[in-house]
């Protein structure tokens, strides 16, 4: 059966000789995996629409999303070119995609999460402080996933005495449009604490290691 869905490509990897397996956060079904046949061939028209950090409309074929439907057609909605051509912004956007993948269950639709991922990619393309924007995104995504860091701070002594509670609250409640206007935010402290918190539930994000190596 054919379905038309809208989705955000979180990651992609080669499957077989020419096929590609993509993880998509779809508007209709939540997180799914889909097979893109022959996507690695140079002339494959599906290739660009199924690259990570791309929002696309997909035509898929399959009996049910859990069974890895096959992508038969795709049109790009938003290519997010500004973050793809900027090395550091691209890394931050991929980090957001990795966190989204790790904390999103398969086949569980959540429009709020979908829009939040769309928004962080938009903000990362224009903001002055991308690391701050990414941190705010992680805090919100964790809360939507039932892992609110602010609750953990109140109930756990692991970060006692660091004094970042107010900064966490301000950052969590700040709109994307105002992310660059925040003052007196203990950005590095918050980032380090949030990264440590993530490892309670998932393996340290691969992009985290790379960001550390380049001094970010």
C-alpha cells in the first residue's frame, strides 16, 4: 500500500550495495526507518531528498511503517542549506538529530516534537550562539520525552552546588527568536551538565566527541 508522508531525515546509512536506510521523524507516524533503493547511485533523484537534515515529502510503499517501507518518491520541502554548508552549524544540527533519534520511540507520532526539530534547524542556521540554541533544544526535547533535566536537578544531588538552576529555567523557557539576547547564562556549565545527564540514558552522542576535538 502506498502512503504520502512528511518527514525529517535524522540519519542515513548504506544498506547493501546501493540502497540506503534512513531514519525519519515523520509528521504522521513519528520515528520510522525506510529503505531508499539505489539512493547511492550518482544520478539517483531520491538521494538529495533523503540526506540528513532535510525535510521532505515522501511516497512510501509498505504494509505498515514498522516494517521499513520503501521510498518510491520524494520532494524536498526544506533543504536547510545554510546549516549544511557551515561546518560547525552542521555538527550542531546533526547533534540535535542524534538526540532526537535516541529519545524518540518508533511509530509514536508527536507533532510537538516534529515542530521542535524543524525549529532548531531553522534557528541554527541564523543564530549567533548555536551551542546555546542546541542546549535549549535538548532541554525541551528531554522534557517532552519524560526526562526533564530541571526535575532531575531538584531531586538529585549530582549537580548540587553548581548553581545553574535559574540559568536552566531561563534557557528552557526562552524562545528561539530571543536565544541570542539572553545574558549571564552559564553556557558551558549547563552544556557539560546536560551532556553528563544524557549519558544516564544513552551512549555519549558521537557528535559530542567530535565537537570536543575541535574545541567546541
